[in-house]
């Protein structure tokens, strides 16, 4: 395997333009998959990609061009740099052009080899998984799911001397149980930097509890109901809200964060005053990329900002919108501070306490939503989403689950929900069912919210 540092240096040496940025990503993934209570596949994959961003002087300004390839050879890098330079010339002056980042201390581990993940990462969960699958075969419960552990080591080098490295570790596991000729289905998931410490028997107990609750059906009509949202369901909704938070889109009147008459809603009260939504790359157990990596400019970031530090921020601070996602360019356009997006997200509700079970016990009447699925934006300017509930909607009465309702389609604004919180538990690391493939450093509380819009009955299972 070619050393990532050699790829960076060789590509930079081949540059003949105003500037050059090189990103090398070395990724390794180990996974286990099972279906019908039987292990089906397991494997390990290794891969390397190189992105070259050429910064070129053109008539009227400065241009950028970006090219990404997989498994490059050292000999192919000069041609890759030429392609990026040609692309920059074709694209013309960039609106977000700026001086490249410089005077950043090199990462202490810059010279280290990429971290590699192997199937040994499953040593602590494999025995428990085997017991769960064997019990499923014995008891007539079909288990489906997978476990995945990945390592992605990023190397960022620029013609201005930036040399940064970060190893991004992610673990996730999903377990679905089906019974009674698959007429019942329950799901649980977990995510974190590692799967060490995950107890498969606990996950299986949660799945079996859901299947047991489904023994009794309770008729519930579509409409607005008080809803108990699991941390997973809250995570999907908050990630959608977070991804709508580009300042430029708000400034141009295209999002829920747009102010009537122009500009953004930064400084406005937008949620229950107990609510704080925040990010911090240094959170223990949720560590995320501490410096900016951007392969293409967009409303969310600029290639010219590669290597800038990603600070902690409160997006919503005690109910007030305090920050939106900006690059240096969009910060200047919108009049806001520079605030790049981070790869983790946490929701806190002041006074929230206890687990999901505790929240259920405190609830007089409501519908417990396990997770959401197929969420899509209906109206960006109101933040309205539509989606489906999946794998269990349970009826709670007088602090107990008394049965299962049908699944529903819902129409809701995640932002509007933050003003209708009735009760909340403590935040916990969770796996978003819909967004987990793209974002799995979320720490969310279970929520009890008023008037959740279960718009129609769904046949989804």
C-alpha cells in the first residue's frame, strides 16, 4: 500500500498553479450480516481515494477544480493534478475564492500509517450474537441485521504548508426481529465510535418486548396525538433540521431559517427556551473531524477553507437561534460569523431526566414511535417533512404500553416540534434509522411532544 503522505506530497509537487489541496482518505470496514437468525456474510474492505483541488488564476479572478479518484498510483498523480487544473480553467472565477489556510500546526501523528479495522473488532459481540441467533431459531423469532465497524483516516495537505491527519472511527449495529409469520416486526439500533460494550442480550430483549407489545392491537385513528419519540426518532428529525441550516440558503429565503423581508432568523426565539442544539468535535465518545475537509464548494462549505478548525457551537441556545452553517465566503455574504458544520449533534432539554422507560412511566396518554423512515422535505421554508413510522407504534396509557397501533404517515416540522415539548428524558448516544448511513454521532433525548401530526394510516411494517 502506498503511504498516504507520499500521495499528498507527490500530488503537491506536481502542481504548477496558484495553489493545490490534496485529501487522501484511507478507509477500512469490517462487517457482519445475518438474516433469518443465521449469519450470512462477513468481510473486510480496504480502499483509498485521493482528491486534488487545483487553485488557478483565471481572467477575472481565481478558480478551483476538484477531481477524486480511487486507488491511484504515484505515477498517475501528475495527470490527476492536470485534470483538476483544467477543470478549474473551464469553471471560471469562483465566488468563494479566498487565500488558502496557512500557519496551522501540523498534526503530531501526520507521519503515522492509516488505522485499519478488522473482524477482530467483533470479538466482544460475536459470542452474544451467536446466542441471540440460536435463541431466535429456538423461539420462532427471525433476526435480521448487521454490525459494522469502520476506520477512515484523513490526510490533508496543501501548498501553503497545511499537514493534518485525523482518524474517524464509527461503529453501528441494527437488530430487527420478526415473528408470527412476519406479521410483527421490531427494531433497535446503536451507534458510537466503537461497538465495544454493546450487549446483544439487551438489544434482543428490547426487540422481544416490542414483539410482545404487538400481541394486542389498539385502534387509533390518524390525526394529531401526543407522541413519545425515541432518541432514534428524535435524531432523524434533528439531523434533517441541522442539514437545513446553511446560512446562505436562509439569507436567500430558501429555508425555515429565513426571515420575512430578508436575511436570517439568527437572534430570534425559535424553540422552547429549555432547548439547546449543539455540536462539538471534542466531545468524549463522539469525537469528530476537528478541521474542515471539503471536496467541493456548496452553501455548506468552501474548498478554500480546507484545514480551518471546526469550533464547538450552539446552533440553538436556550431556544434562540444563535448560529447557522457558514464558510468564510457565506459568512461575509450573510453578515454572520464563520461557523463550519461539525459531524456530531446533541439536543438538550433543560430539566429532562431519565430513560425512555422513565418517560413512558410519566406519560398519561400517547403514542410511542420507535423510529421513522423515508423522511422527505415537503416545504423547505416551513421545514415540513413527511415520512413513515416503522417497526412499532405503541399505545401508552397511564404510564404503561397497552398495545400496538398501526403505522402512520406523518407530516411534521422538526423545528415546530421544539416548541411543543411536554417532557424529555436525558440525552443518550443513538442511531438514526433513516440518516444513520450518513450521520451517526447523535446524542438525543427521548421526547414527549404535543399534537404530532399522524396524517394518515400506513401499511408499512
